């Protein structure tokens, strides 16, 4: 049979019934697969077009960030040379109980506490929402909020460390926390616009801790939200989370946290300040010169809350030098009481006997 004659044979006569059914089924399957491929390609293109662009930096194989978000260049503070204690001393630290420990731990090698009452305002149990509303810093002129205190102290830069007391261990939405935190930082920035603002990450917790509701996964979620907040406002993000985190366990490194698993140990505080000094942000000093005279600083009221927001249990008062030592103001700050002059006592009149005139005597007297 010639090839031309074969083409003239009807389709139903070329194949059996079974063969024709199989051909039709395979054709339908091929069309469905082609349609699915086209749909998937269009969907991927749409997702790429609508997804926000993220700026990433190369990460070494030895050290990869534990944050799930990509690192934002210019926002996350990178490694620098050691800025020294001068960098720390001209920085104001605002925060909660971990920041309280900055001025309590004494570093024997350095011969000093990490911060002092002159550059630390911190309250145990405080959340980010109270930055502008809670009077907690004592001066010779009165007790002021963190915002008002910053205006008096006139710092070159401010490091804020909040968020631990805003954790609940359940929510997967950090927007409520970030809304409060961002609003409070903006109030601080408006009151003292000359300081460089650095927002520190929430520290990780130890594997064994006294707060079973807290989870590292939520801390990482909140830290990612803090980093994004910094990026959109031009603030700097200090990622001390990575300095304390152990990728092999998923918790804080051994020895970094105290026995409760939540607060920094002395070793942890040393590691945090090593990181702070080697991830420094030194910009032009924008403060008006000369600086105003600062009232005498007494220090922060660290124990204002009675209930721990993380477990709703009463706080146990801490016996520290800060809350047991009697504060005495220097003499020059004590108000001077003017001395009132004593009332004048009238002098008593001195009695003098009247003089007696003797009668004149003449030569021709009787």
C-alpha cells in the first residue's frame, strides 16, 4: 500500500476501538498538564512581582544569622573595631530588668560596672509601652519619665532594650507590640532628636528556664519585626541575640543566662558588652553645643511593678546596693534656707537720779 493511500483510510479504521480510546485519554491528560504548567508559571510570576524586595548580604559558611529574615544592609550593625568604654559611657541605656543588671554586675577585669546610674534608666517588669508615661528616673529636681530624662541627660546615642515583658509565648503576630514600641520611640526621638537610636534585640532564653510559656520561636519573630521597624525608620538594629544564641540547641549558649534562664548572667553581660563595643555606631555628634548643665542624678527606680508580667506572680524584692543605700545629695544641691534676722529687743532705759541744785550761798548769809 502506498503512503498516500494509507492517509485516505478513515481514523476509525486505522486503530482498534481500545487504541482510539487510549489515544483520546492520553491527549486529554497532555492538555491538562500543559494547562497546569501555564497556570503555575503565571502564579510564580505574580508572586515575584508583588513580593517586597529584600536587601541581603553574603553570609559566611561558618556563621549564618539565626534570624529567618534576610539581613538588611545599613540597618543591622556590623562588626567594627572595639570602640572602648568611652563609647559605652556616652550612651544612654533604656530597658527592663536585664538593663538593670548592666549597672549591677561588676567586671573584675575591667574594674567597673558596665553602666552606671548616670547612663542607665531601667525598671524590672517594664514593657515598651511605658517609655513616655512611667516616671522612673530620679534627679535632684524630681522623678521623670525616660523621655523627659533623656532630654536632661542629652546623650549622644540611646540603646533601647525592650520586648521581653511583652512576650506571651502564644501570639504569632508581633504587630501590636511593634505598634506600641514604634510609637514610644518616635516620642523619644521627637523630644531629643540629636541622639542616634539603636534598638537592641530581645535576648534568647536558656533551655531550662522558669518561664514555660516563653518560646525562642516567638523571640525570633519579635526580633525580626524589630529589625523591620528599624529599617523603615532609619534606626539601627543591634543583634546581640546572635551573640548569645547556640544554633546546635536552639537556645541561649550555656553560661549566658542566670539560673532562671531569662536574665543575663555575669558572663552573659560581659558577652553582650563585648558585642556592643565591637558593633559600634559612631556618627557625627549632632547635639547642640555647649550642653546644658545636668541636674544631680540620683538614679532609676528599678522596682516600681509588684507583679511579674510573664507569670503574673509577685516580684521578690532584690537586695542590691542600689535600693538599700541611703542617697545623700551633695551640699550644693540642697536648698538654702535664708537665715531670718532675730527681732530687735528694745533697750531698757537707764534710770538716772535727778541732779539736786544747791542753794546759792553768799558772803553775807544768815
